[in-house]
């Protein structure tokens, strides 16, 4: 019998417009995954509808952060992802 472990990191983000939350993003990043899937939850439909471009930019920025974190896991140089964009 041998122990096998896998490191996963939960990553979440929030898209806000004028201080009001429009959407949240989440993903789980694990070493060995070739693609990171991002889940998007629209928390304010009207705010989202009126600001789709900004929320989608935030989603794309979140995907970039998730991809960078995944790459750093693969290379063994995990870095902090805390940031405000």
C-alpha cells in the first residue's frame, strides 16, 4: 500500500461594477490538468446585462490568472495569485 496525494488550489474572483458585485468566478487548479475550467455565476443579472463587456473582461482576466497558476504548479514555482485587476 502506498500513499498518493494530489495538490489542488481553489481560486475565486469577483467582478464588481461601481462597488456592486455583478458576477463571481471559481475554478480548481491541479497539477497535471491541461485545461482549467472556469465557472461563472451571475449575481446581478441587470448589472451584468448593462456591463457585459466589463464582466467578460474580468472573466478573461480570471482565466489568465488561473492559467498562470496552473503553469506555476507544473513548473514547481507556485506564486501568489492575490491581486486586484
